[in-house]
C-alpha cells in the first residue's frame, strides 16, 4: 500500500497555512470572477479615444447584438467545460437545428426547390429545440453511456452534423423562413433587440443555476473530482447527460437567433465558431480541466473579445487582419491569466 | 493463533452491542481469495487497530465494512442490527465512514461546500443559501474543533487539514464509527501528533475508530485493541497492552511460504567495488551511503515513507539528488541523468511498471530494446531482425508467456509484463542492476523466475540493489540495509530472522522492548 508512494506522488505534509495566506487566497478566488473587468474598462477607454462613437448607445447595442448568439453558445460550452468534458459539436448544432426546421417547413415553390414543406410553420421553433435535444442526447449516449472520449466524439459529431446540413441544403442557403423563426432574432423589445434580452436572461439564469442550485453545484463537483461527487450521492452520469442536452439546446436556440437576424440559414452557419467560443470561455477563466470557472466570468470573456473586435473595426483595421489580432488577444489573455492566477490556465 | 474476539479487559463496554460486528466474511476476486471466514468486532468507544502485511485482506474488509463491496458469505451488523442494503448509501453513511489515503475532498470547491456537497442548505425556491451553508459549516467544524476557514478553496488545505475536514464531514452524517486507512502515511511527526490528539479528543466524545497502519509503534501509542489479519484470515484480536511487540510481529508474519533457497556462497574477497554511493541526500531528505562489490546483492528494505524508493530513484538518475555522489565502476554519474546512468551500465526495474516501466501498446521487442538502440541497429537505423532476435532471447531466458516478440505488452499478464521490464533492464548487460519492488503484484511462479534471474546476474558479476519490503525479495540478498524515516537504521547480513527484519522496517527494535 504505502510503499507505492514515491517522491513524485507524495504531497508534502506541510503545517497548516497561516491565516493571512488563507484570507489572501480567498480574496483572489473572489476576485477571479471580476478579473476581466479592468480589462473591459481599459478597452472601453481605448475604444472611446479611438472613436467617440464607441460608447454611443447604438454602438453598444451593436456590440451586444453581434455577440448575443455566440455568447449563448459560450454559456453552453461553459456548462459542459465545468463538468470536465467538452463539446465541439455545438457549432454544427448551431447551424443544423434551424437548418432542419427550415428544411421541414419552407415551401420549395418559394425557394427554388429547397425545403420539403411537410410541417406546418408553428412547428418550426419546437423542431429547432428538439434537434438540439436529440444531438445532446446522442452525444450523451456515446460519451456517458459508452464511455467514449468526449473530444473525439464531439469532433466526429461536428463533422457529421455539418455534413448533414450541407446534404439537406445541397450546400445552399435556406431563405423565406416563416415568421415564427425570424421573430426572436429580429424583434425589438423596449428598443433593444430581443436577442440581447434573451442572451442576458440566459446568462442571469446560468449564474443562478450554476451558483445557487444543487444541480449546478453538482456540475462543479463532477468536474473537480467525479469519484468524490459520486461518493457524495450525486448521480454523475445523469447530470453529465443533462448538461450535454442543455448545452445542445442552447446552441440550437442561439442558431435560431442568428437565423432570425439574417432571415436565412446558410449551410455554413456556425462554421469555425467553436474556436471563438473556446477562446471566450478560457479567457473568462473557465478551466478546460473542469471544476473551475463561472458563468459571469465566461460572460466577461465573450464581452471582452467582441469589444476588442469592435474597437479594431472602429479603428479602421482592415478586416483581413481581424483574425490575426483575435488570436493575439487570446494568447495575451492566457499569458496574463497565467501571471495573475499563478497557475497555468488549462 | 486462535481468535479471541471478546476483549476481556475492555472496560469501556459492558452489555452494549458492538459498533460493528463482521462474522465469517469470505470474499473472492476471481481466483484470489481476499478474505476467508475472517471477522472483526469493534466495541463502542475503543480505538481498534487493524494490521497485516500487504495482501492480508485489510482493504477488502474496509470495502465490506463501508458497504462498497458485498461479501460472498458472512454477515455485517452495526449496533446489533444487520447492515443496510448496499444501494442505500445514506444509511451506510449514518453508520460508518472511511477516510481513505486518497482524499475525497474536491479541490476546486470551498471547504464549506465540500462539507455539505449535494445537501446544501436551501431556501424556499430551492436556491442554495450560501450564508447559511457557511454558518452550518463553521458550526460543524467548531463542534469538532477543526480550525479551518470554511470559505477557502479546499486546494489550500494541508494533508492533515483535509483529514480533519473529512472526519468532520463523516461525523455530520451521524456516523460515530470511523475507519482511518493509513492516515499517518503522508504526515510528518508533528502532524501525526496533532492527528493523535484529535483522535483522543473524539474518542472522549464517543467516536469509535478503526485504525489501519503499517507503523506498529503508532498502534501501541493510540489503540486499545488490535486485530491481525494474515493471508486473508483473521489471526488474533487482543488488547494492545496484552500483546507484546514480538508476538504482534509474529502474528503478522506467521510461517512464510519459503521460496527456493539461493546459494549464498561468500563473495570472493578480491571482488572489486562496483557501486559506491557517498552521502546521497534526496529532495525528500532521505540519506544513504553504501558500497557494493561485484556479484553482491544488497537489499534496501523499509516501509512506506522510509525513503527507500527515493534513494533508489536518485541513484539511477530518475530524480536529482540534493547532494552526494554515485560511482559505478569508477565512473561518477551525472546527478539526475538517466542517459548517463544507462551509459555507465545501470539497469533499472522501476517501481511502477505501468507508469515508468512499459509502453503498453508497443511490442515486447520494442519495449525490451528501448534502452539499447545501439545493440539492435547500425548507423542510427534500427534493424527489426536484430531487435526480434534479442527479444526472443529475453522471452526464452525469462520464460515470458507470449507467442512471439511482436505481441503488445498490454496483452500480457502482470507477471509477464514485469518480466519484460526485467528483460529490458538486463538487455544492456548492466554492471549495476537496481530493482525497485521487482515482484510487486506478480504471482509466485513469476516471482521465482524473476528472482532466479537476479541470481544469474550476480553470478556474472553484476551488482544488484534490491529495493523492497517483500521478505521474499530480500531473502536473496547478501545483506539488507533497513531504512526508517529516511535513515539506514540497521544492516543485517544473510540469515536474518523474518521477525527481526519486519520489526526493523516498522521502526521497532525487538531487542530493546
């Protein structure tokens, strides 16, 4: 038993830490949530210097709307990451769910042969969410039930689902969407686009669920130490399964919002978005190893990312350079969090 | 050797029912008999020690007493009532808790949340009330005098604080019977003292402990009763005060199954010194100085935490020592460099074959020749035919059960995997062979083969260092250095008695009891 301990696996038996160091690490833990706030303020100041338009209401709404759909996918990914898994297929669900709904309801007579017109229009939104739930359930079947590696499973799903959307659409764009599908993405509630309200509401809900319910805390426990979570009576498999389904439904909803905003579902909707999603989550302090991170942190991550993109646009940086700068922002954010957090961001 | 379940002098109980009573427990894992009609009775308020050598069945018994495993035969009763069904985890948690060596604290959560995981205090809307949860956690820790800030993340806790938090959590479920599985293994002396103070305090408050430890002096310090298991059987239960240390050691070791005796011809007096370790100090503070001659087999024995593995890893360069030199056949090894020690002619069987010994998906041939690319290739390119020829020799020499050199190592049994590791250590015709727990987890036949190979190597003039706490491994040694808490405390020449050696590993001197 004990002779299997070696110098490498043996934690040092240290005396109890001093009260001062404990309260200090406590303060850091609390501040971690707010770690990006100074950066956001700094970007806001720089932005307003670069172009006074930056802080105008119109521009702020513009930033919030442009990030609202991706932000919901970030929320979805955060839920999965906290359990210690990851879901790459969210970007394909983001395109496929509204794509399937459009395929089933649009009239081929109006869209040059695209679509089947087999379902009445009222089914469009339920179908979007149902497709999301089915994708999540299938991911859960492979990852939770069969114990396959989550990265590989969802990578496969990413390709399969993208291929499915390309197949049913023939690589073309669904348009002439029913009003029920475009409403959420294009409506304005009290002068602010509904998609902003919706994403903010979902984030607020996420903060409450992950911070203040046993189910939410179970996600953290599983990501931190699945065996210990099981020992505490948490049904780890069921929680994981539900987390994957909720994430896919959120991604489907986000896809519905962007389809509504653009009044179309292109075959490539969401392609490549997963990188931005991961970047936002990781910058926001969500650990890829699970157990660490918060919904609020993830929100600040995605906000910072889109603010920087907006500032670059306002500064007149050519669009060709946006990706280069995006990548640079991600790397710099990782280095900064390594320095301030003391530990490697993983 | 007979069981005496009723402790005659235990004044703490009278007509009271025992906290736990396990009778005639039998448990098999495949063909292995883990427990054979074994049992234990723990009475209220006592601190009961469970001792036995590795494989004696202690862990299996703990699994059965905590409801993680079902016994094949036999009954478990708590307070005179039959144990709850295995599925009813809550009922088990109200009766018994075990603090394992492997912590069940979740690092990323706060101490308060760890204490009340999945039973958080909730308000009317089902939302967690963090302030109340923190207060509850503070009250709980205050009740059992654990001084830890409940708001800090659990990752900041020290090993002993984790144990205290786990004990407090167990008590909060209502359990008043707690199993401590080698709680002192990762603690230093001061930490052990604090743990013992805590155990005594809790005992005064009516908590019963089952204490598992390899360190006999701790049992004499803290326990009232002791139960000894050996080879899956219950050997004896007695009050600690009535069982002398030699009797306890004898009960633990019993009659060993003797391995085929190797002949211990005295070394030729002119055999050159091949290995010279001077003032080696490891990062964990273990120290060793030793000289060994060509053809000599030197054992380094000791329990967990004795530092025997650390010094061996420092000798072969797996870890970088803080100080000291290692000279092999006149060549001073570069500290912390495995390539340098390989070049100097050191062969190693590492402690954990899964982690450091083998690449499981590669073939036997590739694993065996991994350290000797120059012997199987020419001009930097590996010749498959030469490699396979070398592997075939190894398979034949070590009687590895495999259809050929191309079988992946992952398809082999544990004993045959260990033979591959040994084959690799021997592939370079080493001048010094360092074997760290070479027969851990292998069956008797493979053990004989492996130890026979060692004997052959020494006949060829190789110096062998056997680092182990298995008596069978140490029996082939010309002399054994016994380490305890990082120091060599005894040196025993061939012909030692088992009891003396076990006692020395446990830090007890039988001649001064």
